[in-house]
C-alpha cells in the first residue's frame, strides 16, 4: 500500500511523479474493504468534488493528513471532520475560474441571441420560415450571485466587456463591485440575466424559488453554473412553461445526471452536462498544482 489513496483521475489529469506512491480505488465504498495496515499507511487522499470526503471515510484513515480535491465544490466534503483532526484540505478550484466564467458568458450570449434555435433554423434551410430575433446584451444588467468570488469577478469582467451593468447581493465583500440589492428577490428584479456562481449549501437549497423567478420577470433569464440545488427545478419548469421568465441555461441540475422530461422538452432552456470547468487546459493546470502540493506535503513528513 502506498502513501496516497486516490480515486481514478479524471481524463486529462496526469500525475507522473505520484504513480509509484499511490493506490487507486474505484469509489469510496472500496475503502472499508482495505485491511487496517494498508489504511494506516495512507497519508493523502485525492478525491473530487463529486466523490467528496465524508466523516466515515476520514475515520477509516487514521494517519490521513492531507485531502486534495480535484474541483471547486466542497459540499460533499465534511470540513468539520477534517478540522477536528487537523487534516489539511487543498481544493484546486482556482484553476477553474476562467473556464467556468467563459461558459457562463457563452450561455448568456447563446440564450440572449437564440443561438440554439438559430442553429436548427439554419440546418433546416433558412430560405423559408421565420427565425425569432434575439436580444442585445448591451445595456442589460447581469445580476451575479457570488459577485465577490473568483468566478463572479471573472464573469463580471466579461459582462462589462459586452456593455452590461453589474448587480449583486448587498454584502460587505461586494461593496464597490456593482449595484447592490438587499435580497434575492431584489437582485432578480434588478437583473435582465441572473447568474448563479455560488456553491451549494443547506441554507441555499432552492433559494431560486417561484417568488424569485417571478421577480426576474418575463424578459429575465437565469443562468446556473453554481450548483443544481440552488434552483427549485419544478418551479423553474413551471416558470419557463408559463412565460414567467424568458429562458434559462443550466450547466447543473438538482437531479443530475437525470434531466426531468418536462424540462428537457422546453425550447427556451439550454442544458449542458456540468461542463463548466471541464477543459483540457483546466485539468492540466489542476493536476500540476495537486502534484506539487502532495509532493511538498510528503517531503515535509518526519
């Protein structure tokens, strides 16, 4: 058994200097099956945002000292259990900032300009028929939930370059970054495009409900590159069906990877399969940082 316990690396992630040090297991359920003497040798756990790190996993690894997560989401990582044993957590989420912001802006443009419909119209031969014109983003307001975060700020820069105004929630960290709104309903009402770029948490579950969608209004659009749990999918589906809002673009869904049939059938929604940070460049950057962090930690052990 080696010093590093790892789940299979994502495609595009390479750890050449660690291969002799680690033991790859298929999923968290394989940890209890490892003999105690092997579990005692584990000093580093390499996980991901989707697999996480639970208190039960931590209890099974008595000498664990470092957890590296190949992602930005921390909702499946028990940070309290890590802190209780002084285990260091190192997510490599900073490598995802630009790619997630790029996708959020791309979805904003695609939704505003009806690019999905335009593609179908062009493929069918545009000599006959009619294509619905899209809307100019210039002069619109983008409300960003998560405005002061890395992704929020990168997205705000892209939106400003498109001539958009910026709004955010009234938080101390958002002062000076754009127009500030006291609550979610007010932020939605101030937004032509409302972008969710915040992590999921129990207190934010379904924070985008029917009341927020009503405040967003019939010309408003919702973009979610944060977590699916932020949005009440049933309320969103009804809002899209009824014209309560104009459209939505979702990279994450509460029930993913399952997409509700009613949502998938709607022409005014764009769906992508949680690809916000999934680029070859991001994975190369993330693996390089993770490898450096692990080697430094192991080198410092007594």
